C-alpha cells in the first residue's frame, strides 16, 4: 500500500506563517510539524512508500523530508501549475505511479490521531473519514451518504451529509475508476476543481464507505486560528496515557506488535504482574518480577513499568486513571471475562476507554509456551519451586493426586473470585490415596518402586511442585535412598512421620496400636536424610504425631524444636479433632521461638478453617490430603450402581463429564 500526500497548495490563508516554507512544514508541537507527524504515524502503521506532490518551495520540502531520516521511500512529483490548478491536477501529474496498488490518500495539512488512521487502515473496503457528531462545516468537506456508501463529497452538500475529512483508504479496483475520471477531467482542462468532483461522477462504480471517527482528532489547518485549535488538540492527544498489563517471562513478536499499537495511543505504562499473581494465574514464573520488569523497561516507547499485584486491574486503574487500557481480544469470553468487565466498569467511572486488538494465535507462540512448560516440568526446575512459592506467597496449598489425570485436574483447576485467581500451588502424593487407587490397604504395602511410578505418571503431564507422603520413612538406611531418588526425580518435599512399626492411618489415633519413635532416633533419620541430599532445594518435613496419639502439647513442641534443630526444613503438625484449637495453640507457641521454619497442616478433620486464617496464624502449607479420592470413588460407585439398576447407561449420563471435556485436560504432547 502506498500513501499519497498532496502538498502542492499555496497556503495563502496562513499568512506570514507560510512565507518561507510549505504549509505542511508548520510546527504543531515542540517536536513535530504537520508533515513529520503524518509521516511518523504512517511509519508506525507499516507504510513505507510515500508519493508526495509538491508545488512552491518544492526543494525545501524534499530536503526537509530527507532530513527526517524516516524508513520511507519518497517519490516527489512536482505540479508545475501549482499556482493555477487545484490538487486534482497534482494527482494527474503522479498518475503513472498510482496504478499498481491500494492507496492511502490525504491532504498535506491534515492532522489526525492514531486511532483515526487505524480505523481507516482496518477497513476491508474503500473508505473515508467522516464524523456523525461534529456539526456540518460551512466551507469544508461534507459527504453525502446513500445506502451505506458515499455518493458525493464536496463543500456544497448539506442534505443527508456528514462532516468529512480528506483521509481515504482506496482499494486498487476503486482507485482506478476514480483515477481514470481524474485523467478525463484534467485532459479536458478541468483542472481547477477538487478531485472529489471527478469521484462524484463515478461513485456508483467507485465504492467508498464512511468510517465514523466521531469526536476523534482529524482536522485540516487552513488558517492561524485552525493552527491554534489543532495544536491544542495535539497537545491533549500527546498527553494521553495508556495502560497494559503483562505477565510473560519472554517477549515475542506478538508482544512487541501490541506494545507498538499501545504506544501509538499515548504514553504507555506497563503493569507487570507480581510473582504471586503470575503463580496464581498461569504458572510459576520462570523469571522473577524484577527481571520481567526489566524486560519491558528496555522496550522502546514504554514510558514506565510498575507492579500489578493482582490479576484485577482496579487498583492500578484507580491510581493512574489512564485514557486507554489496551488488551488482546482473548478475554472477551472465557476465564478472564469478569476481569474485562471490571476494567470496563472502572474505566466508565472516569471516561477511560478499552482498546482491544486481535489476539495472536500464531502456532509458533504456542510452541514456545509448550517449550517453556516442558522446562518447568524438568526435575531441576520443579524441585526448588516449593521453597520459592512459600517465600513468595507466605502460604501455599497442595491437593492430592494419585494418577496422571488427577494431577491434571490439580494442575488446571482455576477459580476467579473478586479479581483474584486461585489455584493449587502443589500436589500431594498420598500414601493412603496411592494405595487406595491400587486397591490395597494403607500399611506401606505398596513398595517405593510402585509409588515412584505414580510420581512419574503425574510428573510426565504436569509442572507443579510435588510433596511426597513418605509415611515413616522406613529404616534410616532405606530413607537415605528414598531421599536421593525423590530428589533426583524432582520432588520438592518428603514428609515423614515420627512413628515406627506397621503403619496405621493417623486418623485412627489411639483406637489402634501405634508407636511413636524416640526423638533421638527420628532426629538421626532427619540428619541422615539431609546428609544424603545433593541440592539445597529439596525439603524434608518432620510430621509430629503427638497430638494424634494424645501425648500432649509439650511433647509435640519438644519434638518440633528438636526436629527443626536436627535439620528438618518444615514441621507438620497433625490432629484428628474437628476443633482446631490445639493446632492453633501449637502454631502460636512454636512461632514464639521459631519464626522461620515452615509449618504444614492437613485440615482433614478441622476443615472449617480458611486458608487466610491459617496464613495469619503462621501456617505456610495447607494440604488437602484425600478429597479427590473421597469424592471420586463414590461417584464411580454410584455410576456403576445406576447402570446396574436401569440396565442401560442413559440415566448415568447426567453424572458424567463429557469425553470432550476430559480430552481438554490432557496435553496434546
């Protein structure tokens, strides 16, 4: 596509302003003339060929354009009769250069804001800028609209007309029709009229449609008064502010494209999601906040980069009050729709606007994301994320998974509430659930080789950190090898309980015979495990059974302090009471002496306590230990019973997730 800029006029109405240069070189701001601003906008939209008609001071104009050093190929066409003809003849002089492409046609004294040019370029049909909100001017162009397209353009039309400006996008097939009539006019010596006079005769074959720009800036400068008014509008446009939110750890051409579009609208501020917000919304960030912030600070055109602490834009929008918020159109439907609705609401409170661009779905971007996802699943990347999440968020949540598909459910389940996203931070590989899935009792009957296979199945399709239920850890000599194997696989934490002998589920308490290990023996097991590990990221958590076995608070605390001193990276305190009072008491007393070691709880029985309350009291990890198993198996049992009762599957359908929904959970690769 080529741009045609008509600059052959004399500009007499500008007075002394045009005594030494063409009107298009008149300054409209501290850093731009009319022409330099036009050209920069064209470059921003990817137009790099400009045919410019000239008249008086043509040498000065050509030298000026060269001095702008813009990536534009200029072709200058001088109208030798510039003082005796109108611009119709300037177009005629350039006709041989204008027959091979679509064109953008504009007058050289026209000033417009980026959204106007964007709207013109976005049109799929030939079009002209018009305004349905501006009053009809007495002496400037009006466009007569009939059956949805422009029938006539001129200064004399008022009936069924709209204010119009000489900014066109004309497709080649329409342009050739108009250009042919321009040639006829000029060759019949009809050279002192508007080019639109030639269009009006062929508008039934040259189909140009109106693009309503309403109150956006698009105006010609004919007089010093026009210059004053338009310069003030340009200052207002230049001071507009734009806000975008970004979360990515990497920047590709799609990001750059939308950032460039945002920069056209005004002074761009980018809000970078905090690490916690990213971890809650998408996946654990590969790069920490400061590095992601630095990525955007080094992009040309970005004026400022700030933190956005949540997926909700509300706080930053109320603080900054940007004129525009820019986003891809991928949030019109789906998970982010409520966030979009909130943005629209906040913008409406002060008159801001939302500008949405088509979301880039280039396969190479999906492949890049898949590559990064695969990197997140690698053992060395995965292993250390639990420590980092605890440090970052204060409290993390883990949900049990006992197979690849339950791992995917934990990985992908997300909830949006009040502008924040919530998802599980980690997965709990439970001895109980793993044994149950295999149809075996939870007595450490399933050997470690089989349990490691479960870890492999889950790790193969997910990326989140894994916490492993190590039961008692077995013999110290065996525990050493378990630690090394889990660490090598990429598991983040192993939890071992301070009991000995044949394992019985803790929730049986004193109803069955359970023996607690001595503090000295268990400390030695912890120390041996810590000596065996090769990295700093892997965590050993000591699970204290004193409250379960009714040994009292003092015993629980004595063990907690001893185990943490022995090197335990975290302490898990367990209770089978529905009243959380003893858990709260333990946490409070432990925190008075130890504010650093993470505390883990499994609120299976004391399940009324919220995560926020746990966090406020000093808990760092909440594990939902068996809920998928406890809800999944009854549902399957009910489905089987229903089919048996009705001797067909129809009645069972309402209980079933569709195969299509199941498939969407499963990665393609």
